[in-house]
């Protein structure tokens, strides 16, 4: 694997295939990797197709916001939108490749790299499971432009075919790319600042595209930020979420960009205020009021036939 790219961040040139092979043929990572795949297939994809095919009836909320109409539809952004899986795979591939091949590595340090990779995979799986617990009770969607408006962009046909578009809140696009950023920030060394900056820059760009390709609403952005903060408050603070919001749709030439950012920030803060005011929870739900908060939000939205 050529993990380095001259004149730019090494993550951009990292091999996804290396990660796949390393995980599948590793005694330590093999089963957890397959477990993650199963988690994604069930909690994200199967629940959607179960509803779409009529095998299960679930309420579906429409989470559009009037301000969404002020964001132009940019079909060309679909390529960047689809890179959110590639981003975390390349980032983790870079980390694992460099750590296992550093000179002077001891068996203990290599074992630590595998454990840190395992922790990354488990944390990612947690995002999908926790989001799935919300999706399983109440799904959500937005109005997508017809495919006729995306002529010449074949990736849209793939998105419409493989994604029934019923899992908008919370947005895993938002949560996953920012989870990848803060994990890279934790795992990489101070001398790898270029890689961390790349992970953040790509996360910002991908979050913008979920709005410009009309796969999500600004409501989904606020919910995705709150969801990630609620699960990992020590790693993704409210201030960090505010910084992401401050950079939302910058330099896009959108007249309402300031108003859009103000709304996302206000909704995020509203979720956080409800979180702070929530009574203590017992058992396995202890400290996990986000489900009820996001489900209440969805219940307050209009119904959307699936």
C-alpha cells in the first residue's frame, strides 16, 4: 500500500483495501470487523428496506425546514457526499499502517495499535446501534429532488436505489465524519497535524454536501451534532459543535447562510438544554436521554408517508 501522497496529507492516499485485508485476516480484528458490518447492514439498511418493502409499519416524520429551500441543489456535490465511508476507512487505514510499520515497534506497542483500532471500530458501531434505536421507533425523511434534476450524475441513481431515505434524524453522515475527526485527533501524534486537519476539512466539506445534494435538512445537522455530543461529550464538546456550525456552508455564496447557521445553533442548544434538564435514567439507559429528546422532536414534525 502506498500510504503517502507527496505534497498533501497521507490519509488522502491511504488504501481502503489494506484496512479490509488487515481486519479480515487478523485474529484480533476479524470478528469485530464482521460485527461492525452486520451492525451497519441491520441498523441502517435493513430497517429502511423493512419499512419500504412493507414488512414493518413505522411512523415516518418529515423533517424539512423552510430554510432548506434557500440552499441550492448542487448535483456535482454527490461525489463528495459519498466519500464519508471512504474517509473513515482511509483514516483508520493510515493509522494502522503507520503504527504497525514504525521502526522500533515492540510487540506490546503493536498490540496497542490493534487495541486502538478495535476501540475505533467499536465506537463506530455504537453510533450505528444508538441511531438505529431511534430509527427503529420512528424514521424520518426529507423531500428529495427528482432524479430528472440530476441528469449526468449517475451516483444519484445509486443513492436512490440503495438508500430508501428514511434515516435522516440523527444524521449519521454528520456523526460519523466528526467521530472520525476526533478519533484521529486522539490517536495521531502532534507531528501528524496535517492529517488531523485533513480529517476535519473533509468532515466540514461532507457535512455541507448533505445539504446541497438535498439528502438532509438543517434539522438533521443539528440533531447529528447533538447525537454525537450526547454519546461522546468528552471528545466532542458543545464548543466543538459550535465551531462546526460556524463553518457551515461558508464560501458557498448562499445569501441565507448566516440565518441557516443561526438556526442550526439554536436547535442544537435547544437539544442540549433539554438534555441538561432531563431526569436521571436507570439501568442501561442511564445517562442516555438523547433518544427521548430526538424522538420527541420527530413526533412534533409532520407525518411523511413511507
